[in-house]
């Protein structure tokens, strides 16, 4: 019998403003309990285990371009996280003496993949050959493939340019830009600290517009938060990073975008634009990671759906060699939306699992009289796959936690 634990998007940070990980005891308890089931169980962290992108080390470097940020982040980014959450990392290090730990890189810890000093700081601390930092995980024997999922997100995936050059994800720059411009403004209006932290946890992200209006109303803030948010994004549209990204992503529409995003007339349409985008997204009911998983799991019949170079761009130079006829389970993280889905294929039922997150979630709902309200909850999600005598059992676990006022 063998057991594998899959979890993602822990976002364990350095104690700075965007570090919401306060579940050290819960995580250590889970890791310890599984030893009673299988002493040699494996751990697969499906990306964003560490919160490096929104850490203080990255904030101090400032708004440099993507290549510079990748080179400039030093070992302090990892060491400060380890020191802040010693109980978790000391337990992981002790576990790695006997158990394999596969650490997949996501978009918030991407620098581990390309920065030697950063990666060395992490691997030196773990001090075990059982610990590896990888772009994806593939267990051919049991038909399991896991990838963070940012590779299939328009904003957070890399683009291969016409000349074969790699265009970095716009999402990385947007996150760093927001950290340096909009978030300081949000702190300056004297909101409670926990409310400021909630901004980064609104899901889906487009609901942040409604959340800002809600906060405006509840706290009677004399600042148009949505207007400031739109201003911040319009400034991003005038950067070289955005220019390079939109040229590579939408070359045919670039001329229109040049007029649209740089014309001040459209600032006044900012609220409507964001709302239209939100409504379109809801109407389509899209779950792009589930759609991608469906294609991957049906690739033995539709070869064009196999994982390609663009699906691993920026993360790996080699496309994973997968036996699609034997692939049974695909796991993603990234969008913080846990799920377990049965995927029909000509070979029978296959499965897609999203491992969710260990961050707080702020979600929109409606009150008794239809008024807009937001509620906050914490989800501690994970999945386990137990294999015994050639038979595998996939099990997902969801713990939801709320604080009663």
C-alpha cells in the first residue's frame, strides 16, 4: 500500500502584509497523522507552497522587469519564510529524511525555478535527496499527472513569441504593480488591518470591484476605491510590460487595444468595463482548468489535446512524455477553487481534482432583501490517493472554517 498527499496554494509567507498562513499547527497535525496510515507516504505540493511573489523581499526590489526580478530575488525571500514558520519547515525537513516530497512550482513561487540562489537556499535547508523542486509531477505507474495550473491561465502563463522568445506573464507584473501602488493607497484610508488583507483574498478576482464598493459603503470612506482601482490598472496599460504582452497575445487586435487602453475617455467607462467582463465570465460559466483537464484526459483519442510546448513554456524545456491511454487523474491548483469531477472518456471514467487553497476566501452573496454582502471563510483542502495491489482510491478533503461573530 502506498499513499500520496496532494495539496496546493498554501501561500506560506514571511509575515508581511500578504501572509495569511496561520495554519502551522493544522498542517503539521495533518502531516503527522498520515504517518499512521503509511509511514513512507509521499507529498506532492502542487505549486504556490511558498508566497514569494507577494513577500517583502520582492516588494523592496520594486517594479523592475521580469528578468530582473527573477535575478534579483535572493535567499532572504526563502529564509524569512522558513524562519517565520519554523514548526512547519522543521517537520517537513525531518519528514524528508524518509519520505519523498515533490515541490511543484507555481506562479507565486516561480522564481525558485530560475534563481539558483533561491532554490539552493530551500534545498540546502531541506538537506535531503528525497526533496525535489519540479515544474510538474507525473506518476506513470498509477496514471497521475499534476501541474500548478497557472500555465493555462491567460494572465499567468508564458507566451512563445514569433521569434521563439519567451514573453513573461502579465499577472506577475500586475501583482507587483498593485503591491506598490494600489495597496498602499488602500492602507492609507485607515481601514482595519484585516479588511485591507481581505482585498487579496476576494474570489473570483473580478468580484473585487463589488467588494471595494461594499467597503466604501460600510466604512464611509471619502475615497472612490473603485475609481482608484481602475486608475491603477489603466496605468498598467501604459507600461512596456503590457505593451509587449498584448502584442504577443493579441497581435491582430493590437491596433484597437492601442487606442482603447490609452484613450482617457475610456477611464469613465472603467466600472462598466469591469462589470461587463464579470457578467460575461458568469454567463459562460467557465472553469478553464476543468476544461483543460478534460482535454488532457481525452488526449489518447484527440492527439491535438495532448500537453504541448506552450503548456509548459517558461517552466520546462521538455514536454512531459505521458502515456495518455493509462492516465487516470489530473490535478491542478492555482484558482483556489477545490473540486472533484468525473470526466467521461471512451476508456471509461477519469478524474480531475483541484486541490484548492489554505488561504482565506472572501466571497460575495446576497442578504435577505437582496443587498450585497461579503462573507469570509477559510478552506483547508487536500487530496489523497491510496494505491493498494494495483487499485487506487482518490479522496478529497475539504475543511471549511468560519468565525462566528
